[in-house]
């Protein structure tokens, strides 16, 4: 029997109950979704020990999941919270060399909102 995951992975919820990362994941093709969920399972298992090529630091407490795919590449920005909890803040399909500032800004706003809730 497999050991239970060490980390809890959850998605960000807006003040009105919206789930932007969940909605993004549900919008992926049936071919792309399993690849993304496989990397998220690795994140749940390894947490802060998941490194390149699957995850990297963006600074200021933000991390980025990297999922190569012919329809992508896909990126999910997340942060660590107390209690071995990981919150997926923002997801997008990467179209430029660097992570777009607008996508980082969305993740930072959500990260600050989480900190205020705790």
C-alpha cells in the first residue's frame, strides 16, 4: 500500500467562490490534462523537494510548475502555506520566453489575499 501524500495541494478560491486554476485545468484537452495532473501528483508527493525540470522558484515565495506539452507549455504558479499545504494560485499557457509580468502579478495578488485570510 502506498504512503499517503506528504503535502496537501489545493487550488486558490476567489472571494466569490471562483476556482480559476481548477477552471483552467478543466479546460485542457483530454490529451493534455493527464500530463499536468501527473506533475501535480509529483508536487503532492515531493512538495518543496520537487525541482527542475518540473518546478522552479520565481522569487518572493512563488514557485512555478513547468509542464511541457505540444499544446503548451503549461505553467502553474503556486506557493507554500503552513501545515505542509500548497496552493495553486494561477495557471496559464506560456507563450513567451519569460513568465509574463501580468501572470506574476495575478499570482502575487492571490498570494497576498491568502496571507490575509490566515
